[in-house]
C-alpha cells in the first residue's frame, strides 16, 4: 500500500469513527433518558426497604432519595437540549453518581460496613452498563470512584466496622464491575466491527452507484460536447414519436453540420476543430428549451429535436442558431476563422406512419440539398 492509499484509508477510518461517535451518542442519549427515568422510580420505591430495615431513619432516607431523584430528573431534562448530545456521556456518568452518593450517605449515617446497600450499588452498576457500553474508560473510572466512595462510607460510618461484610461488599461490587467491563468490552468490539462493516458496505454501494451513474452517462453522452450521443438520441426520438402519435402533436427534426470542417481541421489542427464543435454546441444549447434535445450524429454533424408549432417558428429559431454560430468570432494564430453551418429540417406529422428512419432521411435530404447548392443556408421539409 503506497502513501496515498494509506492516507485515503486513514481518512475513511477517521470519518467512520466520527460517525460512530455520533451514532453511539444518540444511543446513549436514548438509553439514558429511558433507564434513568426507570432508575428514579426504582430508587424511590426502595424506600419501602428503608422503612423495614431502618424505620427510625426512613423519613431522612426518603428526603435523601428525593434529592437524588430530583438531581437525576434535572439531568434528564437537560439531556433534551440539542447542544448536550455530543457531551451526553458526562450526564450518563453524573446521574448514577448522584444515586451512588445517595446510597453512600445512607450507609454512612446508619451502620457503616454492616449495611447491605451495596446490593443497590450493584443495580446502578448494571444500569450504567446498559446506558454506556461504548466509553470503557468512563465506565472503569466511574466504577473505581463509586467503589471508593462506598468503601469510605463503610469505613467511616457510624456503626461498628464489620470486616466480613466489608470484604463481601467489595467482592460483590468488584466482581460485578469486572463482569460488566468484560461484557461491555466484548459488546463494544462486536458493535463497532458491525458498524464499520455496515459503513464500508454503504461506501461501496455509494461508489458503485457513482460508477454506474458515470458509466450510464458515458453510454448516453458524447465525451467531447457532453450532449446525447447518436444511440441515446435515437432512443429519445423514438419515445418522442410515440408520445406525439398518442397526443396528435408535431415537432421538427433538424440535422446540421459545420461547413468545410475538414478544411478547418487540416489548416488549424484537430484541437481547434474540437473547440469549434464545443462552441457550436454551446450556441445551440442557448437556443433550445428544456423539452428540446440535441445530439451528435457523428463527426461535425448534429441533430436537434425542436418542439415548435409551425414552419415560421422553426425557421426563426434556426436563424438565431445560425446567426449565433456565425458570430462566434474564433481566431487561430491571430486570424479570424469564419464558422457557418448548413441546416436541414423535417416535420413530424402524426398519423402518417412516419418512423425515426424516415424522419431522419427527410432531414438529411434537406441538408444534402443545402450543401449541394449553397452552404450555410436552411432548408425545411414540411
């Protein structure tokens, strides 16, 4: 892999990573709003356990739980702001921290290491793992801080220190944290790899679609002048004939070529000749409407389908095209190169069994007559 390919691959990877962060933040936001709301309900419902275990402190515990619930509710409310979405992980860390602090305070003011509030802490551990299985560093830091806070409440709580319960609580919380970290690491890796595969599929599909579109355009377009090639023009003309037969409408087919184009190529070079063709096409494009279409018949010969009602209208339009081409004012090596075109046209009349071939033959015959007599003129077959 060369440096250019490496840079391209690195750019794609960075772009995918950026999109993955946006996607995971949206997931965390949704899960945070849902799980945190459920967590508030459960947190307040555990007041029933407080009343049974610590009836004397139950009212105090209720006040503590209400404060924590209010804090989490405020964080949920803040999460609906669009500005917070890129930073939602910090809200996801803050909400369970409030709840853990609530548990630590209740453990501290009761019997320290003898309480079993670590079971509630483990529920919070599991809850945050559902909300955030994507930012492992945040998860690990939070677990360490939360276990440290709970240890402090047990070590310095009002009750007598209970080594067995302290050890069991730490084992319970640490094993839960370790299990959650392993599980979320596995989930994140699988989730990220699936996302990368999906994004690569999207990129491949977009690339294939772009290539198909480009190939389709090339199959229908003349490379030099960027107008319809002969085959595609023929397809469009057949559709036009079918449509006009149905609605009993007429139109004109025009064939024209650049006068003495071979001489221009011989004297000025093929590059200049290509410029002439491009400029001629530009003039034609400026004088046709959206429902008209133009194609390259071959070499210096072009075909136009014009949706005009009568001979006078078509003649005036062709005069404008002829005049615009004559006034191009192209020069080669400081000398003016006069450009003119000979034009033949035929009218499609519905109900006359006129096919694409017959229509083109009539227009080509009119062009032949002009070139045979006086070049640079216009001839229309009605």
